[in-house]
C-alpha cells in the first residue's frame, strides 16, 4: 500500500514537462546560455573544472547550462543517473563505441540497423582493431550466443529498428552479463519504452527526431549509469562533438509536447497502417501496432505506444520495384519527401536511395529493404488528410 505521506511518482508525460529546469529560476521557457566561455573565479576553481566531470560554467565544450538542462531532462525520463548530449545522434553513437571500446575488443551488433551505425561498426571499427559480429536481432538468443566471454566488450541494438521496425527483446538483452549493452531507442522515445528498466546499460537517442520534434534541432544524447557517463564525459571533451546550446534549448522545448505529439502520431499511424494493410497495391505493412507484425506481442509487452513510424512495400507492377517506390514517394502531395522523422509534418522516405543508400545490394537484402520499401513518419495533420493523400499517391503508381 502506498504511503499517503509520500508524494506520488509523476507519470512520464508530466516529467517531460517539468524536468530540466534547474537553471530556469522563475522562467517557464528554457533559458539560452549562448556563451562559449565563462569567467573563472580562481586558479584553483579553474583547475577543478578543467579536470573534473560535469563542468557547466567553464567552457562549453565541457558543458553548458542549457545543454545540462536537456541532459537532466532525458536522464529523468529514462530513469538514468546521468546523460550526455552530443551534436547529433551519430555523434552520440560514435562516442559510445569509440569511447568505451579499444583495440582488440569485440562487439556484437544486430544486422537491422540505421545505415550510419552499421557503417561505423563495419567500416570504422576495424580500422581501430575492433572486431564486430552481426546477428539477427529478432532471433531469440542470437546476441548471447555471439558473445565471446572475456573478449566481447559491447552489444549494440536498435529497437524499433530503422526502417522495418524490427524489435529486440529488451528483457533478453538486459539479462546478458558481461558486455556493455547499448540500445538505440530513437524511434520509440522515452515515452514509448525505457530500456534501462530492463537492465540495459546505455540508451542512445537521435533527439533530432521525435524528442525535439520540430525539425529545427540537430542533437543526440546518451543516458545511463554515472560510471559509464563519467567516462564518456572525458571522451566527449576530447572528441568535441558537443551539443549546441541553441539545439538543446529547442530540444527541451520539443520535449514538453512529446507526449501529446506521440499519442496523436501513434493513433494516426495505426489508422494509416490498417488502411495500407487492406490496399491492393501494398504487399506488406510493418507497424508494431498491427497484429500482423511478427513481433506484435513483444511490442505490446515492452512498448507503451507503437509510435508514429510505419514501413510498407509498394506492389512492383509492370515497371518494377524501383519505379513503384519512386512513383509513390514522388507522388504524394500533402506528405513530403524527406529523410528525417518525428516532426509535425508527415514525411515519406525511400530508404534504399537515402537513409540506407550506402549499403550494398546484399546488405539491403539482408535488412529486408527493397527498392519498393517506403518509410512513413506520420505527422500531426488530420488523419483523414494523410490517408487520402497516401491513397491518391498509390493510385498514381
């Protein structure tokens, strides 16, 4: 029974609005600390800030009050001890991999990944003597089976995965003992799933997407235990891919409305997915809210909302798969052809030619991406308008 004298824990939707205000004083809006440099009161204080962890009023490559407010908010939402913001989602992921792994280490990663992360792992890591093994992240036990005791340093997962929304079982991942477990949770946001609650060590977001939510901030963030984040803090100061105070301010502003945006986008995405599933010019729809999703029960277990992203396959027709995919993404009128996601506008993306264009045909096939694959980031327009626009574009294929 709850102690009536103790304050009730706040829901995530409330924490998203109230968190990250330590430096606000009485201001409701985030305060922009635009300064790159701060006056050092004494030599001793300057030394403490130069060699310590978490300095926010020394030099903005080390930390900044506006950026720290965003970091505190994400840590609060994820249930983390600490967080560190970076100039982009890839800046965050690169810091995690290169900041925590060394020559001779081994990483296990899933095959279903954002192409930027895949290229980091398969092209950059080998140059530093870091070996990477790729597995099917949807296969039960695949991560654990690939771990080499005493050698595997890190496991990298992405759930839901870009672009086909494959899921990783977070319970299974969090139970693996030894390697540092890392989850890219960009598509879900902290309001749809919180990997740290399952025993995962670090969670990464491209907060450029749904967290900031207005296509006006480029920012990434890592959250987890203080031990790992303290180490990453030191690496980040050297790496220099620090988040801009301007972007952190915009990301904090976006975070305040994340809950209502994600609820609306999830509801609209569900409606659109159901429409597409019955459309004769669509051969497959991938959306965690559909019972046809191969991991539907897992989605219900570990996600509070299915999110605003869906992916589908346009029926090739006589012109072929590439022409079908191109005709659709170039044929929409309300939706717009762009590679990002999570904003107020509905966006369509052709993964094979944009987000995953750097992959070979074999790698695309291994990820289930074809020339007819289309990813949709459902926006905040009226759902009837979105469905009508998609329907009309399909009729023109």
